[in-house]
C-alpha cells in the first residue's frame, strides 16, 4: 500500500498527524479522525491537545508506523431495535499492511502477527494499485479481498479448503452435460464466482451458467472476475473494463450475473442443475430448489454447518433438520444421511423423488448430490426411505427400524447385539428420521472419474476412486479410464442421451407416466447392489492387550470370511461391511496377536538366554 493510499490515521510522527489539519489558521477546526457529533469543531490549541492525548496515545505500532485510533464512519455496527435499525459508529484501527479495519486493539495485534507469520509486510503491499490477491484454481483466476477467509469481516468470502467440494461439483455437472446439452445451471451463492466461472470456462457451450448473489459487493466482484477470465458477464451494469475489450481478446463464453435472493431466482426460472452452497445450513433454500428444477436434473447441496451436523450442537440439529442424533463413531455418515433426509423431504413436498448420486462428508463440509425424479410415485418411494435408526449406546451397534404401523413389544430384538439383556435401563436410543437408502451411484461415480481425468483434476481422483469402491463395497483398486472403462462410460452416456431425447416429444409435451417410469428404471440400472449402511472403526473396537492386524490385511480376512467389505472416505480407520459387530469382532480377535508374546520373544532373542544358561542361574 503506497503512502498516498494509506489511511490518514496511519502516521509515523506526531507532526504528520497534526498536518492533517491547519492548526496555525484562525477559527474553529474539526478533528480529521472524529465525526462532528463526537468531537465538535474547536480552536487550534484544544484540537492539538485532542490529537496528542487521544489519537496519538491510543495506537498499535508496526514497523515504525502508528495506527492511531479512528472514529470515522469507516466501520459501522447495526443494532436492530424492533423495526427501525440504528447505525452506531465503532472506534477502530486501520491495518497498515492490508487496510482492513479492526475494532479491538488485541485483535489488531493478533492480525499483525498473522501477517508476520505469512511473511507479509508493508513492503509486500507497496506499489500496487489495489489490495486484491489474484488466485488461480483449475485454470480460473479470481481476485480476493485481503480478509476473504473471514466471513464476518468480508462479503466476498472464499475458502481454499473447499477446493475438493468445488471439483466434485464440477465433475457432477460435467457428467450431466454429457447427457443433455445445453444445460441451464445455477450457482445460487456466487461470492467470488469461482465455481460458475470454472463451469463456463471448461464446459463452454455445453452449459448456460447463471451466477447469483444477493450482495452488491459480491456481484461487482463476480463481474470483475469475469473480465479477468475473458468471459462476458451479462446482467446489470457492466464494469468499465468490460465495456471496451482489448483487440484479440474476444470473450470465450458468456455467463449471466444476477443480484437477487436465491429463493426468488429459483422460483422464477427452471434450471437443469442447481448448486446450493450458503454459509451454514441450506435447509432454507431446498423448497425453492425442488419447486422448479427440471425432471432428471441434478441438485447439489453443500452444508458447512458442521457444528450441528457433527453432533456438537444437538439443539440446532433438531431445529434445522428435525432429527435426533447423538455423537457416534459413524458421525460423518450420520451427518450425510441427515442432510439427505432433509433434501428428500423437500423434494417429496413438491411431488418429486430423488436418487442419491453422491454423498461426501469431510472435515469442513457435507456434500450431497441428487437426481430429481418427477412424480408422486417417485416421491412416495423416496419418503419410504426415511426411517428411524436404533443405536446401542454401549457397543454402538445400529440398525434401521423395520417400517410398519404395528406396535412392537421390544424394539431391542431388532438389534444384533445382546446388550439390552445384560444391562439395566434403556440401552439404545432412536435416532432420526434418517435416509436409509444408498448414498452412492456407481455408474455416475465412474463417469465422474472420467471427467476428473479429462479435466486434469489430480487432487480429487483418489477420493472418487475410494467412493467407487465404497459404492460397490469392494477392495478392488485397479482403475482405468481407457479401454473398457471408457467404452462403458460412452455406453452410459449414449443410453442417457437417448433416454432424454425420448423423454420429450417434438411438441415439447412430456411422455406418459408409464414411459417415464420405464426410463427411470433404465437410469437406475447404473446403480450396483446397495452398499451396507454405516461402518465400524477398527480402532474403536480393538481388543485390549492385542495387536490388531493392518487395516488392509483385516479387510482381506473379512472378505475371506464371506462378508462384503470396503474402506470408507468418512473415516480413514473405518470398515464398511455387511457383517454384524459381533462377527466383526470375532474376525478381529482371531487375527490379533497378544502384545506380551512379541515382547517375550524379542527379549529372549535379544539377550540370547539359552536353557543351559538358565540352569546355571538356577544352580
């Protein structure tokens, strides 16, 4: 940040602060760092004392520069009082490095320490015309605000840790773009617009991208990022840089940028692909998304409210999702099924069903991608998959309760474990309602892997391969996107394209319900045998005093025992299997080695004690 662009409250000497106002002139003068209602205009001697005793003494120093306290309207706090809103001015400091405003002195000191740890000083920002950072991801450039990773302090929030989420969403859209083209797709919460720009830049004419955000600053940033990537942004006022493009730099494609509430735009227009990624939960936008999404379209939902989904704020989980949950060893898959259940209920309210194509729960987010199946029959089938889960609080065995209206005398009989017979009181709790169906579609995931390879997404390929193994519940690790696999993918695409072409008649009318049901059955044939629900952690159920086998070896032992088995992306130590917990533990016990035997054998060999020497010691 150059000296001319530096805020007036940042000064190296007291004389520099006093030069902000002519103290030698006659008459009353206002303070350059205080509004009129806080410090009224006064004569020079009083104003000099005010600058010395307040602004110059209340400061944060960095590299010889004092960031004096500022009372101007640079930072405002809104306090809601009934209907009216009162705006209150807040005293603050201006960062000498990135020009961000921070209210507390201790927070500013911590902020400067982070700059130092990153190697960012005033010199690293000097000589630049702005404070934006240019970041490149998947061949797409976006400019970021200095405080882009703090949602409370910026409108254009950007999280680098969500790169995996963006790539998974891109691959799912690329698969749908192969089925029908052109697609009308919506990024309902654009922020910087990076996701929609990636869609437009790589899929070009196959998609018609709409990037929406309700914030004016975000819309402005999205349009500037369009210019940065030589993409024409339509809608609203066009920035000056875009009004006169340079010669030889014709826009490669066009995106539509809108400024409205996400619920409004989804009610107004139909889309083939909708992505919801609000800050926190997405339940407030699900009804609008399913009301107007086209048949056999895709809705992807990213939920970042991990506090409520990962069983840290149970009251918020009940409020947002209407689910009762507890902390379990399989809490991440539980979170994915909670979000999927909310999606299924929203779709059923609009007389639509869903087919889950993908469900991923990682450290920072839960992503669920579903295909929309129109019709009350599909909605009824979807609603049947919302069931209660019976969870044992002692051994953490679990089972979905059998559907039915008959009163059962003892629900514990449905659990494979026998904890209820040997323990007093209530040993199990009912969780849910949760999604009890499959979380993956193998055919769709294989086509996602092909798309990831085609677009050089090396980071997400291992995760997609794990998801394919998890969907099939197998430990096979050989994957190829050429030869037979590529041919299989082509057959799937041709089948889907043929189905979509037959789904609409020449006059635009839809086919009958019987024909539609047949097409849905053909589409569902891509899915393999439904995988077992939930998983067991090998560390959680390890036997005390025993050395358990390596995880890959243990998977082999379970497979040899006749069980379906695979690893899971939800937990690096988790094992997805159709074996019960008792069978799981029996195999684990069989192949575990006592800890003391290893120590004894090591001690005997290490010291070299023979039977003859033992006899001598005894004598």
